[in-house]
C-alpha cells in the first residue's frame, strides 16, 4: 500500500472507530509506529482535524466526515460479503486487498447503518474447502495470476485419468499460455492455450504440479472473453431414472453434469451431459439400487461390470485364509 492510499485508509479507520492507538494502526497497515506518527503529522498538515490523547490514541474531531458514499444496508452487506468471499478463496495478496476494501466500506457507513450491516454480515457465513485439500496453494494462484497479467507461458505436470486403461493416471508435461482463472463450485480451473494440443483447453488446478512461469511471452487473442467452460464440449449423454424417495436428494446434490430434470409419476428423470463416462459413473454408483440407467446401453453394461468387480472384492474369505489371518 502506498502512502497516499494509507493516509486515506487511516482517516477511514479513525472515522469507523472512536479511537485508535498508533500501535493499532501500525498493526493494521503492517508498518512501524514511526511511520504512523509521520502519517498523522501529514494528515494534520493537510487539514484533517485529528485529536491526540496521550495513552489513549488518535480520534477525529466530532463532526468531521469524508464525502459520504450512499449505501443501503443490502448494498453494503453484499459488498462486505463479497470481500469476505474473496478473502477466503484467493491468495494472500488479494486477501489483504479484500480486507482493506472491507475496512473502507465500513468506514463510510453511518453509525446506525453500520450496526444493521454488522448484524446481517454476522448472520451469513461462507464455508469453503481448504485449498490445500485440493492440492492448490496460494503460491500456485499467485504464479498463475502473475503469468496471466504479464502474459508469460507456464509449464506444469498434468494428471489425467486414462479411461482406456482402467482409470490409470496419465502424466504429461504441458506448456500453455494462461488466459483466465475460473472458480466454479469450490473448484479452480485454468483456461489456456495448450501447446501440446494446439488448442484452447480447460485445466483443473488440483491436477497440476511442478508449476513454473517461463520467460516466453504470448499475446492473448483480442476477442477473448472469460466465460464458464462450455457445455457443448460434453458429448457424452445419459438418461437415468431415480426412485421418488431419493428425488429430493438428487436435486439437492446439484451434480455438475445434470442438465435437465423431469418429475414423473414413477420418479425423477435426469439427463446428464459429460465429457466421458468416468465423469458420471462413480456418482451413479453412489445411488445404489435407487438409480436405473435408461440410456446409453453401454453405460448399463459398464455399471454392471463395475458392480461385479466390487462384489468379487467382497467375496467371503475361506476358513483357511481366516486361520492364516489369526
């Protein structure tokens, strides 16, 4: 944060709170107390009426306000919740920016409105998975953001399931020109031009390892627009009938590959659209006897084969084997 931004932020902090000590301001803006002393002196020279009480800290003279921004309680709540969401879902640099923005918004709210907004804000919470649990680090997001801004090519190891080899992992080294980061349903995606495939591809960040930013630069197409990965790349279609007793829970699951639902007397008809069979087969297995695949027939056969393979793994151990385990 540069000095000009920090001076404005100090005034907003003092406006939002009755009194602030130099050490409190220093901790908030991650500077020394000496820097805060110089900032306060600069504000006083600029005509900002700051009162200093030894041992208690600084406060603004009563009646002094910056030109107000006019927010309704709903508008302010949405802005603050947006700041909270960004601080939870991005790296440290953007987290600090989101927190600084929240402080500024709080600072310009009238006292009565601030209390109402605080009540609403404390009544709504975003709970998001830890990025580390998905093999995503703040460093990775920072590297990709820097590569997108500076238009540098990146190189990484990519893990992909090979459905032709019984779901084995296929490892490839990719070089790609990063265009955009997309966050959908608690998962990060990178849209980039893949040098290996000679086309634009969407990569899962949690399948990327050994990321490095290269010195090579690129030019992003002038007409490129950030958008959700297109559904028309999903050419695999399936229709499944779910029992009535689980219909509610199927809808509640919000499975990403569901494109249509139709409530019928016999149950819930669900249309799925995916890139490949492996995208939906594990999910269908999770519903057990409550799901009946109507089409395609090959999916029915593969499901039966999977059930057969599972049942063989749970074949009772014979007495001889049991005695050996003892």
